[in-house]
């Protein structure tokens, strides 16, 4: 009987963990929508940084080459203001 009680307790704990993860995911989605409406520049900056970090992790040489190319183009154009 104790084994059955431990199995039921484990199921309850796993259910609570799953509910917590779902609540955190919903909160994240609401916060992203909130950011899109009230602070879009910060949200898109965060998303761009995440995209850059992900690309750098997967394709380091290609990312650094593209970054160097963009820097060279920006330097060739000069500063405007």
C-alpha cells in the first residue's frame, strides 16, 4: 500500500510541476504581447539579440563573417550625423 501511495504522490507532484510550467509559458506569452504593444523597440531588440546568439551558436564562422561584412559596409558608408 505504501508503494501505491508513493506512486499517487509522484503523480500529484508531476501534475503540479506541469501546471507551473504551463502557467509560466502563458505568462511569458502575455509579457511578449505586452512588450509588443508598449515597448516594441525593447522587445524587438531582445528578439534580435536572441536570434543573433542562436545563430552565433549554430554557425559561428558564418555569423562572424556576416557581422564583419556589415561592419565594413557601415564603415564604408561613413557616419551620417
